[in-house]
């Protein structure tokens, strides 16, 4: 397992060394290297350095170029000064293939582990007990799961936390109703109950108890008294509460299973998991002066956050009636994650509409000393899922869309696409069509979400999502399956790297992009930006398509060494696509 320095970093080092010897006071300066359409790379850093040193930028550039060795057998083939002092740099074909061969020899494709990994606690996939999961729950789950994979791959220790909504006044009404109608959550048989049955039980009970609560004053009084019993931890009430949690988990896990997502029970720590800490959290905040009493409530004030009337809008940690709000729970969770889980980063994958709440919570935790220079908290805020009309996604009746229905429809559409495509070629069994339909459908939903920058809203358009053309997961999955088919049909030819060959333009473009995988992952991890990985993979599949069109791999049969080298590029592309997609939580079928 060895990390492989990218061509960009090797070239950058050569230019930086030459710069330091031409202009000693610029030692350690960054040549600002980037990919370029004029050459392989362009270095733009000389202009600013020359200006600072009061030197002529073009002369400085020429001096730098003079001290960098070039040639067919070296790293850099040619380097020229362009414009006022840019450097256009082309690397040798030999260097490209040698670097890729080193990547291919490594299980991790030469991707380095982070130099100083920490512990990130990531809070994502937070459904509510006794409530149906809707399209709004999709983004937190999908973006969070991708960030878990990306961070773990870079060497970070990741602790998952699913902060489910399992506490609150609504449970008084539900528990009281169940107490008075004890068979409402009974299962039809002793066999394993489906998520669908669990949810329909909960839905029915919720609607019935709500109707009674709204129409019957005596029931309302009993329900409110039940909340007090729940908060006091009265055993019978807690046992009934636990039944709601357990029933909901059957449903949650069935949905996460459908999403091809691994959610472990010990990682599910809901709001109730912090109940024992709430009093102490308030005491610590009040004693340290971070929170103050205002009209009986315990509040934290901020100069920068004001309500619509211009008066300060405080974070209310404890209400005047002694009840605790979300803030007390969230602050207790921070204490737990920093103190007990030893987090160096807290990452919250939460709707952008909760940004103000989290800004206040994080600032309160900083004032209390729970967050500091060693421990940071970040909200990975996401936008809204919109319908095709660009408005928040609703059914015709104006209801929020059930997540299960969406996923089922995506799988149906994808299966139709897979079946239609297979009718042309007939190489899949019925079982494979169904399995691929599942992987393509769920992949399409995840990719549509992940290929948009999290902060932006996106349109949920199934026709577009399962399209074989354009920026979709299906396009990437087909590129992967095509390569696997080529490798299966290559006969006795094997993938072998041949650094001595001259590369065609499409081979070079593909090779340079493959080499950028490690740097891209480092960026996606540092910026919490899975959409950058999605964009990289789409571009990789596009570059592969061009390569496949312009450079025959098997038919018409190229010269032996050329064919081996092209099979090598195919194989490394397939491995990179598969690894990248798996980090996004998307499967790549071997045959499509």
C-alpha cells in the first residue's frame, strides 16, 4: 500500500525547486499549477512573485525554464513561456503510463491516507419516530452516507450518529391512545413484520389518536398528563414509548435497506439518548454565565442574531415551564460527542433551513468551551428537493411524497430501461435484469442528489435520472459495464502497461484524468463536497467514451503492445469508476 505522487504534484515540485534557485527569496512559493487546455498544465505563480521581487516576469520565467530538465525520457517533455510569464508544461507519455502503472499496482489506486487524521462524528439520516419518511429525509441520508465513505477512505476515524426524533409532547397522545387501545400495534403473525405493515400500524394509530386529541377534551387532559409521566421516566409509560421506537425502527430499517444503506442499531442515538444530560447542560451554561434567565426561560443572547422586530433573538435552552427545547438536546449531544467520543470534528448533515439554529448552538458551545481550536463543528447544509415544476415536491393532493413510493418508482423505471437495452443484445437473465434494475434505480436517485452541490435545491425528475445520456449514474454504470465486457472478451490479451509507447490524444486525456483521482478525493473530503467526486466520475466516463471511439481496443485489432496498453487503461478506468461510485454508495453492475 503505497501512495503514488500525482504527475501534477511532481511537476509542481520541479517548478518550485527551479523557482527557488532562480529567486532564492521566493523559497517555498507555490507555482500555482493547474490543468490547462493549452498544454497538460499551466503554472501561473511567477507573475505575482516577479512583481513582489520587482523583477521582469518573462525573464524570471525564462530563467526558471532554463533550469528544468526536459526530454522524452524525463518527467517533463516540454515547457514554454507564454504571455506575460505563464509556463505551459507538457509531460511525457512515459511519465503518464509509469505513474498509472504504479497506481494500478496498489489496492488503493495510489491514493494517500490523510497526514493527520482525526475523529469525525457525522450526524445524518435522522427520521422521526411514528412518522412516515418523506423525500426530505432522502438528502441527509444520501449525502451523509457518501461523506462517511469518503472520509473513511482518506483515513479519518468516523463515528456515525442517527439523531432520530424520538422524544417530545406528541408521545403523550400516542402512548395514552395505545394504553386505551392495547392491540393497535399488534402484528398480524409471528413471522417477521414488513416495514410497510409497521408503518401502516403507526400511521393508523397516529391518525386515530390525533382525531381523538382534537375532539375529546378529557382525552387531551389524559394525554398531557401522560407527557409528564414520560418525562418523569414512569416505567409503564416508558415501556409503551419503547414499543413506538421499536415499531418505527422496523420501518426505518426497511427504507434504509431499500436505499442500500447500512444503518447499525448502536449508531441510532435519538433525542432521548441525551435526557440524562439536560439538567447538567443547563446548569453548566447558567453557572458560567453563557446563558441567562429571561422571563423565566434560560436563554443565550447574540448581538448578531435579531428577530424581525429588531430585538435580540435568543437561543432558548430551557423554557419558563421547565421543559427543554431542541437546543438543550443538541448542546448535550455536543458534550457527549466531544467528551465521550473524542471527536475533533462534528459534521451535521442537516437542512439549510435549520442553519440559524445550528449557528447559535455552535456559538453557544464555543462560549462554553466545548468547541475550541481543537474541535470544530460544521453544518453540511442541504437545499430542498423540488418537483419538476420547480416548487417544493408534493403529491397532487399537496401531501409530502412518501420516500418508499419514490424509490419503488425509480426501480420500476430503471428496470424498464435495463430491459429495453437488453432486448437489443439479450445477454442478461431475468434475475440479472431485476437485480440491475434495483442497482440502477437506487443509484439514479442517489446520484441525482449527490451530483448537485448540497447547498443547492434540485429537481426530482425520474425521467432525467434514469436517462442513458447526460450526467446520470446510468451513463457511468454503462461505461463501467462496457469496460468489463471488453475485458471479458479480450481473449488471451491481458492489460499490460507499456511506457515506451506514444499515446494518442484520447489516451493522454484519459490518463491525466485518472491520475487526478487522489487529489480530487482529498478535496472532496476537505470541503465535504461529494458532488465534486460525482463530477469527476462523470468526466471520467465521458473521457473513456471518447477514448473507446477513437482508440480501438479489441476490434479492429491493434498491434499487440498497443492493445495491451489500451486494455491496461480500460482496467484502471474500471477500477477507478467502481471505487468512486462505491464511495458515493452506488453499485456498478458487471453486466448491463
